[in-house]
């Protein structure tokens, strides 16, 4: 897993599903509630379209999108594509509403009766606990999804063979498909023009193959964990799985838009209107060249364009989550791009600046020394300094009021000489090499004075006392100097000096 999946703080506040990354049961609650909303919309909108439907106008000219699907499956349709019985349509709408209530109850049950993470659950519920890095458990969940999709494809086959059949646009009636195409070579021939199928036998036979492949694939993923090469090449993370899911929905959306725009067997003209054309001058757009719909846009136009642009945005969402799964944060690239544009402007107003150090930072393993500079030459104007830390520009010449380098009326001219700027230079390498720890001293010790320095000798001890000679006047005094001998007694000479 990548760091973006480890910490939920990496997701913005509006990424609501990020709260469920490590809560398996809450994740299921959100998905079941979403399925309930889809069922609610399908049932309510079916009843709404049935309420506004008018048999006097073509179905494609009334802005209907759900009733044409039900009519294509043969529910309540008579000869020529006319709606003969509306009760099946009403029943289907009600069934979807009931299913929405059941799914909502299931979501409430999971939220109220089970812990937020199925790791702490008891019984069979723990089988559906998962971790995004657990490829085996994710394959187990993928298998169930594929099995459900296979059952959906199989339901269409059962409807075509046993429950009234499908609407055949070639004859304009609903008929049972008793002999679907099972020849693999015939179906394989559609690999280069898959959207050009033009008969119900091939259409139903293709659904049989799809149902079988989905059921077998679901059983395989449930029983067999992913191989090593799959684990190495696929991204097993929250963003990675979501990206793959969005890619699959985008492919289905693009296929549906193409089918709806051009195929008249799966989307009969009686229910959806005439086939469309595609223009892409600025944005790809399906349009009706015949303008058959008086309301402006036919049902085919609405569905084809809606499927295309929804698929386009699903594709962008898949790319967004895929780059997050790779550990690439596009938002930082955008911020750096904006910062670069601000720095290139004449008067930049920077929202922030990248931190930097204006001085070299010390390294504990490196010994530094003072820059070794050479003394400047006597003729500083003629020769530039070498290996000096810095020096001002030199070589200032007196301007010529007449012409300087071909330019007249020049006030002054300055000549700059190139020089080297050196922040620091290492001392002479020691035996251990530059930048390595050695047993030598980091700093030079203080020098001790030598014995040959000529300092003055010390003076003997001298004692001063007043003179006892009164002959020098009443106010005068004399001072005797006595120097002690080696044994501490006086010398006895007692020289005296007059005082002034």
C-alpha cells in the first residue's frame, strides 16, 4: 500500500468515501445505500414516465428514457411497437420501489447491528472483512461481483427464451428467441465490428457466452487467489481498486453511447428515434440529422450524449485515483506550476516560498578552515585577485566623453573582471583523508613561549623606612635600604640615601 492510503488526512474534506477506507462494514453500508438510491430512482422515474406517456405520439418524441428500455425487452408491447398493456410497466416500477426499501433495510441492518469493521464481527460476517493490501480477499469480493453480473446477463437470456421474448426491430413484433447462436466462430467474427449485430439470435447468443464467462470468472476468483505476477503488476490499494472500477464503468459507458447512437436492433427506431451522426468540431456530440423529434431532441440523442459524457468523467476519475495509487500527487504539481508562473511575472505576489538556507550548513564530519587568500598585487587595477573570498569590481576606467565602444556621449564605463567566489576551503588533507574523522586535533593548540626570550631579571626585595638623620632639617627624612642576605640577617652596611 502507498502512503496515500495509510492516512486519511491526505484526502480533502469533500472525499466522503475516504472515511470508510478501513471500516469494512461501513463501506458495505455505503454501497448498499447507493444501490437503494438507484432502485428508488428507477422505480419512481418509471412510474413518472408512465404517468406522462401518451400513446398518440411516438415514444422517442416524449423525452422518455426508461420506458423505451422496457419496451425493447418486450414488456407490454404489441404489433408495430405500440404499447398494448401498461400494467407490466407499472409492476416493474413498483418492484423497483420495493427493492429499494429492502436494500435500505439491509443498509440499516448493517449499520445498526454490526460493528463498523467486520474484523470485530462474529459468524459468517467476518468472511467479508477485507484489507486493501490483501489481494486474496479482494479477489474473493471481485468473484462475487462477477457472479452477480453473470446472473444479470443470464436473466436477459431467460427473458428472450422463456418469458415472452424480445422486441425484434426487423419484423416490428415481440418474439421468442428459440435458437440463439452458439457457434463461437460466428460470434468471434464480430470482434472487429461488435456494434453491428443485426439479429436477435446473435445478440442472445453473445449474452449466453458473456454470462458463462462471468460466472466462471466469478467462481475462479472466489476459489483461487491472485497469482504472483498479478500482485506485482496490479495496484492493490483503495485508490487502485477504485481506479479499475471507474475504468470499467467508463468502457461500458462509451460502448452504450455508441450502441445507442448507431445500432437499431438493441435500440429500435420505434422507441428511440432514427440513428444519429457524430460530430467532433470542438466536443464530440451525437445529433439527429433528420430532426425527427418535434420536442428538439429524441430519446436516442439524450441517451447517447449522456452516456458519452458520463463515461468521459468516469475515465477522468479513474485516471485521478490511479495517479494517487501510484503515489503521484497532481495537486503538488499544480501548486508548483502556479508558483513558477508567479515567480516569472514582473511583480510577483507569492503566496508562499520554498524554504532555503542562505548560508552553508555545518557538517559534523567535515573540518572547516579559513579561506586561503593571496595578497592583492601592487597593481590592483591591472591584475584580478585569484582564489579570494570576494573583492569589489576592478578595472574602472576613465570614460571618454567622445566615444566609448562606439557609443557617443558616454558618462562612464565599468569593466568587470571574472573572479572566483569561494565559501570555504578545506585545510591540507591529513593522513586519514579530507572529511573523515581522525585522531588528530581539530584546532591548533596554543603556542608556548621559548626560553630564549630576553625578559628583564627580577628585582631584589627592597624595604624602605624613614631616615634617622636629623641633620637634613626638621622636616626632612632619610631612607635606608636594606637587602636581606641568604640567612635572613641584615648585611650591616646600612647605606643611607637622603630624601628630597
